[in-house]
C-alpha cells in the first residue's frame, strides 16, 4: 500500500490543534436555519469560484453567484460550464460521505468536472498519453507525471490508502491525497479540480465536513504561486511531504478559524438553543427580521416600511408575534415604542 513520507512538526501540531478547536465551536454553534443555509450557500459560491479561477477561469465571484442562481451572464461559454460542472462535483461529494472510494467514484468526479468542456472520449477515463507540466511563464518542464501505463495501479494504491489508512489525522490524510492525486495526474485535464474535490471528500468521510461551511480553494487561489510552490516542494525533497502538509494544514486552520470567528459574532446563546428545542421552521420574512436584528441589534415598528415595503403592517406584526411566541424574540417597551430583541441577547 502507498505509504507517504512526512514529519509531524510543531507547526503542524499547532495548526491541527487550532483546527480541532475551531471545528468544535463550528459544529456545536446554535445557528438558526437562516444562518446555516447562508454559510453553506456562501461556501458553495466561494468553492466554485476559487476552485475554477485557479485553473484559469475568468468569471468574477459575482458572476459565479449569478450563474449558480440560474441567471444569464455575458461570458465565455467554457467558463460558465466549468462553474456549473464544479458545483455538481461538490454536490456529488456531499452525497458520498459513506462507503469506499473506488474507480467509479473517481471517474464520476472527473466526468462531472469536464462535462461539455472536454471531448466525451476523455471524460471519466484515465489518460493514455504521456504528459508534462510546464511553467506557464517560462515554458520549462516543471514536473513529469508517471507514465500512462502506471496510472491505474498507482491510483489503485491511492484508493487503498484512502479506504484503509486510519492512523493519520483526517486533515493530514486529505493533504496527502491532494498531493498524490496531482502527482499521478491521472487525466488529461481537470486533475486540479478533481484532486481538490477528492481531498475534501476524504475530510467529509471522517466527520470533517464542518457543516459544509468551508472553502479551501479560496486560500489556494489567493496565492497560487505559494500553492504550486508547496506542491513542488515534495519533488525537491525526494518525496517528503512535510512542507506541503505544513502549508495544507495551515490553509485548513486559517479557513476554519475565519469561520469560527464569524460564527462567534452571530451565534445565539446556547441557552437559547435549548429553549428552542432544536431547529425550527421560519418563513422568509421572519428570517429577514432575525438577520436585521443580528446586524442592528433590535427591530421596531418604524422599520416596517423600509424592510418590507410591499407587505402589510398586520402581516409583519403577526410574524413578530409568532417569533415572540416561539421564544425567539422578546418585546421591550409598549405601543409604538416597542422594540423586538433576540432572546438571550
């Protein structure tokens, strides 16, 4: 079985500790359904944008948001298709958190990633040609992946590692898979996207889906030179992945710490969660009221017209009364001076 070489450094240990601390807070944060969905939607947009942008996709974050919302934009057809494809890849791995990783799954990921971008004869099939990776600026060969004939058995070793290795921490294991997949370069195109998705799936399978709130792709794309430099460090160090894993773990730590800090700013007091007795169903207007209070601190009658210009005052009042009845809001003051506050704040 494939056996990676690396050293657990103090820096890796510190970042693993930060990851575990952030994960604990994120997983147990008593978020209302609105925020849960908002975080997941934002993560999908960021993952889709940055995961394709690092490969040369020219769409902006706003354009990607519009594409994912089903809106028409003026852009290169290939760019739009890559975004649609990568969303399907992420949605697919979210459904595959159980069971072994096999060739069919890897082929499916690739077919989704390159649909209508590569010829159908190449989609979901290992390459039959030899390839080299060149520096995009100098044109020099920076890396030679294994011969095509070696791809199937090297991928077999990697999948065995994914399915049977349980001693290595899930985040380190994800980083190892990320590197090894890119090194093998099993397909003619789309290896970066599939490799990043596969490493994310490795984390998902070991309980590190973190409520689907995170996007590592943003960190890779923010400094692509650092990302590729970290990947290439393994070859320079004769297969030792320590520097690469140090970089990878640091990216995971930075992303989860950012999410943790944001959640801590908006999370509802744990006593409030107990009072609610779990998740509850709210309508769009009620979710908007809660978001408004999270930002402003309170909600009052004078806000009705600006926040809900096309909704009657009676309807808004009924929504507010329902939130009070459910123990989500509390009233402060009387008559026209009444303010609505979140319980526990």
